[in-house]
């Protein structure tokens, strides 16, 4: 075969595809839809979750509260704190010690016995409970017993 005939054959072989090489490469890449991120939203709560002492928690420990607010003309104290999700974290009891100058309130939390075979998520939720005093708060100082 002569060089001219060979060159013609190569040209012919290179031109055998249906589209130029640049178009063939582009058409083989699958088109992906655009990525659209949906924002994660949570349902707003109406306030802290009300917690009642259970008295039967296990692995009980003291928990610090974040806010203490006198209510019912100072005869009760509403406490607010950050906690875990029930039944993995429940309010076991509240200890109140009153003196002439201060009221010391200690929260105790633990796990409910119902949490033994439950997967516990690690998320913080705000909780609240209200405790009754023997005497109105007056000018006494409110102290966190867990500090």
C-alpha cells in the first residue's frame, strides 16, 4: 500500500464516528439534576417541656438549673433547665431546703427503668418544673444545690 493510500485509510478510519470526538465525549457524560438542599426545620415549641418527678430513676445525679422564677405570689418556684429526652433522662426528685436567708433547690435526674432497651438520642431539650415552698420566698435568695 502506498503512503497516499495509507493516509486516506487513516482519514477514513478517523472519520468513522457519527460525531466529532468533542461531542462524543460530552454526550457520554450523564446529565445530573441540580442539587437542591431542603433546609432542616423543626417545629417550634411553645416553651419548656413540663417535667414531673418520677421517684424511680436509676443512675441518679444532680443537675444544674438555668432559671428560677417565683410564681403564685412567691409561694412556688418555677425552675428551668436543659436535659435529655425521656425515658433516657427523667426528673427523679427535687430537694428543697429553706432557711431564713436562702432557699436551696436541687434537681436530681436519671434514666427511667423503661429506658433499658431503648436507643437514646443525644439531644438537649429545655424542661421546667414547679416546686412549692413552706413559706413565701420574700427577700430570700434562691440557690442551685447542684453547684
